[in-house]
C-alpha cells in the first residue's frame, strides 16, 4: 500500500533492488538527438539502472519522465541531470531490499546512500530520512511535487 505525502512542504522538510525485470526502455540505444521518454516504468534491478543512468549522463542525453508512474529503480533517472518530469506522473520511492542475506544495516545503508546520490538535494534528504526505510511499500510523490522542488517540467 503506497504512502502519500500530503504536501510538497513536508516532502521538502523531510528533505532496490526491485523484483521486476528492467523495462525494455532501458535497452534502447543512446542517442544525443532524441530524448529518452520513460513512462509507466515499474522499476527493476538497481545496478543495471544505475549503469544506464551513468551512460545517459555521460552522453548528455535528455530524459523525459512521463506517463502514469515511475516506480522503484525508475526514480534513479532523476539523476541523469538533463531530465524533466510530467506533473501527472506518480513516483514511487522505497529503500533497498535484498533477496538473500537479509537487510543487514551496513549493506542497507550503503545501497540507500548510492540510491540517494542520484536524487536532487531535497529528494535526497527526504529519501534518506524517510523513504529508504520503506521496504515492503513505497512513498508516492507526484511529478508536480518534484517540479515544485526544482526538477524541470516537461
């Protein structure tokens, strides 16, 4: 069950492994000319998504996050740098979870901080103080709330 933030102010003040396969969009060839449009993305494994974001960032490719939702590892796209979001898109954030070995704190903390490094500053603080502790559900934030925090609008 998602947790809904009640206002951008609370979100700013509070300033992953997913279990689904990575969506096809992550496998598209990188091109500087055409933006990568991401939408209705359930997330996926964190390592491949981070590698994709690093490639996009290195190539300067624009990423437009649109559609109804961007969940879990999809939110790492916020770290591309040349990114914009639709005000209607719902973003789902949660902390890292592990299939084996349990959630030992050092591992949990390491991956939480890796994830947070891909978020804009107000999102990073909120994620580290709140959303990373959600591992069986997620916190939902609208694109409009992200825009109000400084993420560019598509």
